[in-house]
C-alpha cells in the first residue's frame, strides 16, 4: 500500500510540475511579443489591405492624448471615441479639431487613417 501511495504521490507531483512549465512555444511568443490571438490566427497579424473608396468614412472630433503617448479621436457630438492606428500622424494634431478619413475596424474601434485635416468641429 505504501508503494502505491508513493507512486501516486510522485505521479501527482510530476503532473503538477509539468503544468507549471510553459510550453516552449508560449515562452518564445511571450519573449517576442506575439499574442495568443496572433498565434492562433496568423491572419490577425497581417497588414490591413488598402481601403477602397467605399470603405472610407469621415470621422470628426478632437485628437486628444490619453497619457501623453496614446492619441484618440474624441467625438463629443456622438459621445464616442476611437483609437487611431497612426499615432505619429495623430500627434501632429493633438488638441485640435479634425476630420479623419479612414476605415473603421468596428471590432476594435480603431480608425485606419488615410488622411487628417484640421478644422472640423
């Protein structure tokens, strides 16, 4: 009986230890910054295809900084805000009312910017 108990204990210990160690692919992904979604769906990482004229919409509002580094478009008229994919372009218009032409990814609320013009309300 002691032999079986020792064997069972050793088996549980080995199982517990194996569950604590990440598979090599997960450790490599964590180090390289690859998300679980990207690993499961390689198409997730691919660049967006160029927007067609029918896909483009105009969004108006004010470019505001969330933390000095992340810029969003705040649309006070519709009481919504959007993430912007081109942060360097958005930074140039910080604090200004703008019209942004782009394609909205409704799943993530990210506007893929095609152009920004100052002066919109």
